[in-house]
C-alpha cells in the first residue's frame, strides 16, 4: 500500500470549499455511501447471535481466550489505557492484533474484527510511538492544517500496529477547568473546537476509509461532557436544549459533515438523565435530524450506570440508539460481555428490544466495515510498522510543539535566549522527565513520571543539543545550585493524571514550585519559567517573579519543539484557546461573561518576538500579536 503524502494547508481549504460548493456531506464524499446493498445482503444471512456479537465490544483482557472472538461472533474488541501486549513494541502489537483478527475470520460469515484504541495524542499506548501535544496544546496552534497533518501521522502509526479505529478526537467544548479531562479539549470556543475537530477527523480518516492508511475516527463524548457542574467527571450538565445546541452540538454537526464514522456516547448526564439512555439526543437529534449514518459506541462500562439491574440497563441503552456496547469485564465478573449477549438475546425474545432496532445497529456497524474495505483487506501493510516513531513522524510532532507554545510574559527581552550564552542553569524535576512532559494517557492510563517511552527527548536533553559547545549547562532538579548562571530555565507544572483522578478544585501552582521560582529570581539573572499543564494554572507569584513565562501545555515526546522557540529558531505563534483565570474563582468560562470578571489573559492572547527573520537578536514586543 502507498503511504499518503503529508497534507498541505491548501488542500484543507480546497476540500472545505469543495464540500461547501457541492453541498455534500463528508459521508458521501468519503465513501460511506454505496455499500448498503452489500450490508443488506450480509444482514439477511446473519443469525441473532451473529448480530448481537457485532454489537458487543469487550476489552482484550475480558476474553478468557482469543477463541472467544469466534465463539461469540464478536465484532469488535478494544484495549483500555495501558492495555496491550506484555512486550510493548510495535511488532508485538501487530502480531497480537492480527492474531485476534484471525479468529474473527474463522467465523461462518468471516466478518472482520474492528479493534479500537484510545490514541488520543498519538498512538499513546505503544512504547516508541510519537506522542503529540494533548488537545489543549493543539488548540493553541489555531491551525487546522497542522492538526490534520498530525492526525494523519497518528493514523499511520495506529495502522502500523494493525489497528483501524481510534477513539479520537475528543470534541468537548470544555467550560470548567476543574474537569480532569480539560486537556483533551481543544478549547472553550465552539467555533474553534468545531474547526479543529473536523481537521482531526480528516487527518485520521483521509479521503476515504478504504485507503489502507486510514483509521476510523470516533468523535467523543456526545454530549456536554465538558460542561458538567463544577467540572465533575461523569457529572451532570445543566442547561436548556437551546444552550446545548448552541454550545456543544456544532462540533458534532461539523464532524458528521466531515464524514466521521463513529461517535462515542458520554458518561455524563444532561439535566439528570444519563446520555447512554437519552433517546431524544441519540436517535432523534443525532441520527434522524443530523443524518448520522455511522454507529454509536458506549464508553467503558457506561451503561452500567443507568440503574441497578443490568438487563434493564441494556434495554434502555439499546432502545435509546446505542449500537455497540463497550464491556470491559469478562466471564466470572458482574456485568460481563457474555451476560450482555445473553441478556440482549432474551430482551429480543421478550420483545423488549425489537429486531428492527438490532438490525439498525448492526447495519450501521457493517456499513463502516464495508466502507473501510475490511472485508477485502482485513490486515495491515507491515511496512507501516517500521515507520512508527520515525524521524519524519517526529518532525511533525515537533512542529506541533513549537506552534502550541504560548508566550504569556517576556520582560526585559528575556527571550529568545542566545545559543552562545556562557552558563545556563536548568531547574526543576520536570525539565528532565518525559512522563511529566507527556501527561496522562501515555503508555499507562493515568500516565507516569520518568522515562516512560523510547525515542522521546526531554527539555533538558533538547537544551543541551541546542546550545553551542562552549555553553555550560548545569541541571539542578531541586534548585540547590544556582550560582554562576547567566540565565535560568525553570520547569514547573502538573503531575500526570487522566479522567476521574484529574478533577481539581484548586489549580494553584504548588507552593514548593513557587518557592523555587522565587529562589531563582533572587539570583538576579533572567528567569524563564516553562509551565507543563493540562489546563491554565493559577499563576500567582510565578508570573510576577518570572522574567518570561511560557505555557507549554503537555507537549509530548518532542522536546526540541520547545527549544526551537526558546532559542529563537522559531518565533512563538501560539494563542490561548481558552481564557486564563486570575484565581480559583474563575475556573468556569461562564464567569467571564459577568461584569467585573476579566481573565488574567483573554482567549487568543499570545506574545511573539518582534523580528522573525533575525531571531539571534533578543528584542521582543509585548504587544498582543
């Protein structure tokens, strides 16, 4: 199979213009149409057991043996964050996924398996894959062409492990920074999230899903997940339908027009009703009004939250419009996938779930499988495996990093630094910690500190490569040795976290990190603070005590993207994709609509260097570019 060329900005504009002129949805343009005849022919041959198998998605660890795929006619499996083969290298992933696929092809009708994975900022479960900035950093680029290019690279690496389905992009319009998934959102602007979400779908799915380097996208989490009360994960979004449609629905409308083939339903409730059972939104709005022809998948064990009786949970969710149910549990555990299959079969026999509803769900799933060309080509091109983590892929991620950095302060021309500086001191444990640089959803679900993946470059390593051979670079994780420096780069910020465990009510920087900045400031040399975070932090004295402050978000594995900007090879171009709060009372975006509640920095704020052609100079402008 041929590898696609990287996508130019012009192609994005041309494609958007074509869609607008023709008045066509992405569904028609991207090859989802024209397969229903094949779908209907196959559907007529299927037994109820085979149909329900297509609607069942266990986690790989829920299988007692890979033969369960054949035994239960499973149409899909997934691995959660941190899941995968014991020997976590790309070749072993490919071997494992191909092995699962082989069991699906042993079934009577040989319907191929669809393997799903949370590849939310690169193929982030795979050791050695390129890790891109999290969505909040990509949002700061305000560059849909770059996001499309990044997700194209992501698709190539996912496909290189035999996987064809990514649970991405997250198109939440996050309103409350207390929410631990804020970094999975491009920003708090409906328009920006819509624009970048479309770019991500195009990058993953390409011109047609039948392309061997295309990966099925999954827009998530429908709907209102970024707007729960107090930012509580899996909580309750309270608003009228007009607000829901204005603030949270447009990114899904745009994704559907761009041809997204799957949508994940959210854990959260809307005005007290769980989304997994909301027939009005799932069926009447999403499928009927918006014309979504792909399939809906639940989140991890999400339907279990509907009530106390699992069989009734299944009935409510399937009748509401859920097409595929994610079931992480196996035999011997409550609410396991075998129980799901048995209960759904009984519900059909009891006429509590109609055969028509079952057929609709299966038709939607098969429609995507046919559109993907999976029946003709169920296996990946092994040539793609060797390119995982390649320099060409890392170069795109490096560009994402440099374009995502937001320069919040730059007094007395502290940046850019000269590569010929005599003595530079780097301070902070995070400066030499790839895990903190990447954040959550990296190799493990919640993320970890340390050298978590192969091939990445920490900021400290990148600094040592960027400066001249004559420059002395000293490193002090705890700031005990700051003597003799001509400038100090100090790295602070959040520890890794992901959903559920990342919710916070206080986003102030840690007192010990504030003390570290103050200690650096006392030396009298310029202090450049680099902040790693999945959301804006309450800066306090970190802002006043720093000569320059750079919001680097969670930049991923390519530390050179930061030094490209710090040392002036590229000017900072990142702009905030959400307002920056002054204190913990401003963590909800709705606050800024109130009189007398200005943010510390507004949406779109970002400084730049005055002269982008002669960046060896250290003059800067503090005007908003």
